[in-house]
C-alpha cells in the first residue's frame, strides 16, 4: 500500500513538472483610464513581486511587433506600454517575478477591452 502511494505521489510530482501551470495562480489587470491603442497602462494585482511585464499581440498588425514587447514600470503596481505603432488586441501579458519565473495570462485583454475595466486570468508558466 505504501509503495503504491509513493509511486502515485512520484507520478504526480513528475506530471506537475511537465504541465505548464502556475499552480492555481491568478492575476488581475485593471486597464487604467486613458489607455488606448497607442498607450496602454495596467494596474496588476498578483500574489508576488513583479520585476518585468511584457505584452504579446495575438495578431500583430506590424511584423516588427511580433513577440513579447516590454512594459515600463510606471509606479506602484502600474505598468505601461508605449508602442511605436497602434496595437491590435487580444493581448497576452507575461509577468516575471522576483525569482525570474515567467507566467502568462493568455489573451487576458479581449478585442473589445475598455479603460477602467478589470480582466482576470489564470496564469500558466511560460
């Protein structure tokens, strides 16, 4: 009986390493007033210390904006993105924590996003 429990426990531990997840972590993104397609600011609620934030457009209108684009830390828990060209949602947001772990909120900002609105997502490991 004990050996079966050990085997099951070891299997679950291995599976948890293979499945990209943040183990039930969530984050909330309050889109700040004044945000638009050429200035985007979010107040992020996350259970941890954030050291970097990046945005990825699902269907970028310009090929040079393909991939993760960095935010600038504005103040407190507010991060801002000042793109060179207008953006096209939906957006995924990547959070890097103080232990250099990266988590993604996939397509958390929908195509019809609005300022002064909160969007919440489950995070997965990047």
